[in-house]
C-alpha cells in the first residue's frame, strides 16, 4: 500500500489523488495560453473551456484504468453508468477564475458507494495544496491532519459564500442571508470556487460557508472533507441532502448552529 507522509492511503483514495494531480498538470500547462483557449457558454455566467474537457478526460482515464466497472458523474460529460461505486468529478471548479487568470480554482473528486461518500480529494494546482479525506479516517492537507476552526462566536467568524448565478430566482433569498451575516460576522469572502471554499472550512481558514444552486460535483468532496475534519454540513434551508437540493450550509459545530439559527429566523418564503 502506498504511503503519503507516513500515513496509509486507501487504494481508491490513491487513485483519486493520482487523477487529481494529472488533471492539475493539464490545467497548469494551459495557464500561459489562456487567451487562446476555446471557450463555450453553457448558460448564464457558466463557461466551459477545452481545458475543462481535457482535465475531465484525464481523470476519467485514470479512474477507468483502475476501476473499469465504477460509475462516473462528471460535470462536462454527465453520468456514466457502472456498479454501486460512483465517482463525482469537477475537473476545474472555478472555470471563470481560471479564464481570467485569477488563481482560485481546483480539481474536485469524490467517491461514493450506494449513496454514501467514502473518499474525497480537492487539489489546488497553483498552490500545490492537496486536501484528502476518507470516511472514518479524518481529513488531511498535504498529508497533515486538519480540523475545522474553534471560533465559537458569529461576530468573530469569517464566512465564505458564492453567488447563485445558475438560479436567479434564488438571488433575493441569498441577499437576505448575506445581509444577516454581513452585519453579524467579522467578514464574508466570495473567492469563486465552492470546492476550495469547503476545503478551507475543513482546514479552519473559513469558519463557515453557504451557497445555493450548486451541483453535486461542486461540493461532494468538500462535504466529506468537512465532516472528517469535525465540522457539520447540511441543507441550507432544511433537513434534506445538500447533494440533492444544491443548497449547502457548512461550518464548525458552534458556528453551524449559529448560522442555522440566523437562517431559521428569516421569512418562511426564504427557501431553496
């Protein structure tokens, strides 16, 4: 079994790391030529480049070589049928950032079995930061154990968020939450990559995060990272599964409770 900084890695996690690093290399090699890339508009404020597709092909090739019977759910190529194992892939989370040379984007890969998240990797190829997690095995950043922050007061908390650009009918609800937290916290950041935002909650750089209108590949890996780092994740407006609703709330346990309470005090029509 391969080891990473002295800690044992599961074979499936090792495959995810290999795939993420290879995709990261594809992305970094393309950075000097961003202005010459072919770019398509998938929808309102939603872009895809040839780099997204090459990175995704690289990831799927690594996974298919190791586990040809596994299913795949990928942002660009959709769902590939398989057995009870499913890889959830975002080859370049933060494409708009990438296309503007704004260095905040990541490769996100998660693996679930019969609906339960088992392994997670979020890789920032610019900073060479590798976030990994295995169910029941904790979360790591470059092989070192990470934990969510210990901040316990909303007034001291730094939160992350993202604009609900895919679902414009959620903007008014998002603004209500933003106003509540902008007045109650020490600050809010919107870097533009949900996968990295969630990873930052897992390692304590952010104390909490919320966003609506996400897709499973945006947050699957980040959700497992946070859970394994001692944090909490849930549906932004209820008790459902954020991977189904697309609306996620995540934080350390104390801040999660305070954020949940603040959101619950909003008007009843502020639902996802």
